[in-house]
C-alpha cells in the first residue's frame, strides 16, 4: 500500500491563502482550548441571491474554521464529512465572526464544530464535521510550519 503525502499549505487555499487573488483571505486566531476565530466581511463576488452569500461560500467559512481548529490542535486534517444548518442568510459586506473547535478525537478522526455569527452575535450558520488527520503539522515545512 502506498503512503500518502501530507497536505501542504502553499498559501493558495481559496479560504485562507494570502497568495490566492480571488480567495477570501481569512486569518484565524488560536484561542487555545477554545478553538479558533476569524473576523471577515464577504465581498460582493461571493453572492448567491442578492445581498447574501452563496451557500457554498458560507459552507467554506465553516470548513475553514474546522480545518484551522484541527491545525492548531496539531493535525493536517482533510474533511471527511460535514453537516450544516443554515439558520439565517449570511449577508455580504457586513462583519462576521467565524469560530471553530475540536469537539473530540478518536485515533486519526477528529470531530469538529464551527459557527458563523453576525455582528450582533446572531447565529447564522452551524456545522459539525469529521476530519481525518493526514499527519502532524510538524510533518512538512510550509506556511503552517515555516520553521521546521
């Protein structure tokens, strides 16, 4: 059986990559045991219906929060599954708070949760998912581990 290479962060990720000219450029902050958070406002290019984010873009916010929570917990994880609950439309051009956290871990599988809130603290979107660890953050030299 062939061993898979660990995922590499080359800065071109659609959601968080600073080198992606059409990306969202999310920047997550590590909150320690409380997970991660990022603040953003979505550009008009990410529209679905008038004035609101496309559903796939909204889901990308959750997926990225989960990936960063896994990363700050030491894992290079990839999404295995995700469940999403849309509570309210995600507005364009308005401040948003995106949070994520590791809820549990069993071997290489991590259970994660993420939320998107508006500026008033109203929950807009909730997701939970399973990620599979493809290795430790320290397994490769890249943007997530520049000093190895």
